C-alpha cells in the first residue's frame, strides 16, 4: 500500500485483511505494508501483475496512459460528490474490471478519496495567480489541469510530498484534505480551496493466477470481506474528510471555497479535459458516460 498506516485507506485494508483471516480460519493471512515500504506506489500494480506480490492497493488513475478507462474517476467536475462518485463507479465497473482481467488482475474492491482541492502558499482568486507555481502531479488529470492553468506539474508519490514541499521541489498540491493532513501541509502551505474537482479511487487488486488457484469457498469468503471493505471504506472516506478539514483549520490553514472567477475557469478546463478524455476512450468511454448519464 502506498499511503501511511493511519490513512483511512490503509486502516480499511488492514481491517479487510483481518476479515479474510477470520473468514478463512487463518488459511489466508494477508500482511499489510503501508507507506510504500514493500513497493513504491508507482510499482505496486506491476508488482501484483507480475506475481512479485499477490495483492496490492493502487490509485488506478495513475495508470491512465495504459487505458483511458483507468482515468474515469478523475475527469474534472463530472462527479464531485460521494453519491455521484458511486454512480460513476457503477457505470464504469464492468468495463474497468474487464480491462484489469486482460492484464492478469482481479479487482476486489474500490474506495473513493474525498473531493480533491487545491493547496497554495498564497491567496488565489483566479488561474492567473497560479502561473509558474510548481504543483505535485499524481495522474494525467492533475498534470493536465496544471498545464491548462499555467502551473508546472511535478510527478511525485504521496510518501514524498512532505519532503517535496520542504525542499521546494513542489510548492502546491491538488489533492484531498486527508492527504494534506497526512503530509502536514500546513507546515509549508497556507490556503486550501475546496474546488471539489474529482474523487479518484483506490483499487485493491489481486494477481489473477493467485486468485484462480484458490478454491470457490475461499474466494467467496474473500469476496464477502471485500464487499464489506468497499461499503465501510466509503463511510470512512466521508468521516476522514470531515476530520481532515477540521485539522487543516486547527493548524492555521485557511479552508476556503473558490472565488466565482476561479471556479468558473476551472470548470472550463474541466470541459476541455472531459472532451479530451472522451476522444481517447472511444466507444467504451462513451458507453460508460452514457450509462452514468442515465
């Protein structure tokens, strides 16, 4: 797992592992490695595919270059609430699961991050105020919206955020309140804007060969635990977001809604990016968005 042990995704995954151990009478004992200690975030998916590890958690939108559908959850301003995020996920789940299967992966469960906001060292009222600012990028959407707004995207993993801010490698973030809390963003940054850009999802993936080697009863037990983890994960995400927003303010950060000008300019970038995504995703992407629209 790429995120700290105290992050709600990591806590949820540990609870899932304990559920599996109990449900299989100890036959399957999943050992969790948070914080990128076993494999760094960017290496987790490949490690599971290759069988270097049997199971891992990954932000799938970071792999949109492999398949545009993996970036479905990060199309800006299409699904900017938990209800809409769930609806979008259900629309995309069949196609995404099929794509993962073709890569030798089985998706066990998926949990959304809280809405993505923007962190700065200064007051920002329009995209003109962002020009030249170095911002952490973690997927195609963060990179592209940075480019459209005149910022300079720098790709680093979540575990490297604090060091990146301290050293000046980055000076801004597009991420959740929870990741801001995890990295103590208030030590280097002063403003958090609740732009609610999108809600990317973490996916718990298992190696397909390892999965098919299990008997039906064991797979059934794991699937039941996975369904519980997905439902519990959504609740934990909502609670973690509320707590993190309060923690940002408690530590002196200004937590603000974006100005009308800033919100309008970002929505315009979102429309551009949505059209770009549709073109890349082709008929499969169109079918998913049509299902979501219904």
